């Protein structure tokens, strides 16, 4: 796995470590451990009484993380689960000092053509983070109604030509099932105006994003996971979340704002009568972005945003 490690560069690493304010004897949770890039440096900052709980729904990612964190095996604990299960996993341990959720895909997931995440390499339509789940990209592309396809491509892909793409997919699959990523790419291309095909990002990027989000139910679980994570924090504990597209970032931003100011009273009320008290304070009023040096060294960091709250 050594070669794969070289391809996995943790995004906003220094910023995450700084904002977590690591207590050497504290308990920390990496809810999306990936290849263990962030976790390695969290564990490195812990003493022998500190603990790091590592969660990931991708079993291959967990194996990579175990290997990378082998020298910290006395203080790292691994769980194959979705980050939405954080309360079940951590609840019995007690309150924790800090939690990290990196919502991006690891480089090895993108680069492994067989996983079906890439629109560059041909592979079976898959896109499952958790390979034990049965529902895959194939089921969406070949089973969703034209309306459901239109909805997810519009709402999760923010794709301007969502109607045209949905129609082309349904038309193509009526002849034969769509089985591979490059088959789907060609269908998407056929739905787009020629000027779009050679202008900017890859023409299939937004549709692939929409399908991946749907396969892994990435957005529907996010707000509740944030609420659960904050509930697990000790006073002054911090939650750091890295997002990579506007849909995720919007949910994180709005949920953090509600935690900071949960009052539900009308704005013209002179005093609060709902008695909802702030749960957190916002540490990053604006998202933290990668430095110019990081952007130069890691192109995949260009859309990353870090937001942080601290439990009151």
C-alpha cells in the first residue's frame, strides 16, 4: 500500500491540527479517516493516555489507515461505519475533545478506476463508498425514473442541462443497460451543447457528483450528524468540517449558524421567549481556504473549505 499513501495528501492539514487545539491526553474522533492522513498527525500529538477513534465506511480506507497508524496502535481504534453512526460508536466512551469530518473523497478512491467514481477511466458503474451495500450507481442510472434522474442531476449536481441528460440516459438504457462509466460519459456528452464540451471542467463531472451523492446518501445524513457530533463534544471541544462543494458547505454553514444562534423568536421581539440557548460559538466566521502553496502542491484541494465550531 505504500505507493497509494504517496497519492493521499490530507487537505488543510496544518489548519485542522491548529483548530483542533489538541489536548495530548484528550479523546478525538476522525469520522472520515480515509487513508489516515489527518489522523496520523492527530495521533502524533497525543500522549499514551490520549485516544483517537477512526471511522470510515470504506473498508479499504480503514486498512490503509491501520497500516499508516501502526506506530500509534495503542491509542487508535477503528470502526467500519458511516459517520452518521458516530453517536452509537462514541456514545459509550463519553464526551470527546474534538471531531474531524473531511467530506471529500480520498485520492485513492478516485484513482482506483474499479471503484467507478472516475469519469476518466472505464469501469463498472458503482460509486459505493461502502462495498457491503447493494445499492450502486448502476441501480440509479438504470432504475430511476426520468423525473428522479432529473431531480438529482439538477439538485445534487447543479447541472444546467439536467433535463437533457436525464432524457438521454433513459433513451439509451431503453436499448440496453448502461453498465460502465465511460458509456455514461458518452451519453452525458451527447446531451450537451458542443461549446460546453470543451469549456471548463469535465462535462460529466456534475452528473457523476449527483449520482455519487445519491448512492452514498451524503447530504441527507449531514445535518443530523453535525448535531450528534456537537452533542458528543466536551465544553470547549471543537468540530472541524472540510467540504468540497457548495451543497455540503451550505448545510454545514447553516447548521453551525443555528447552533450558534438557535433562537426561534421573530426578529421584532424585544426579548427571547423561546429560551433556546447557544450551543456553540463559531470559530471561523468565514471558511478557511487552502493556502497558495497548498493549491500549488495539491490540485485536489482547490475547492476545500474548513469550518469550525466550539462547544460552549
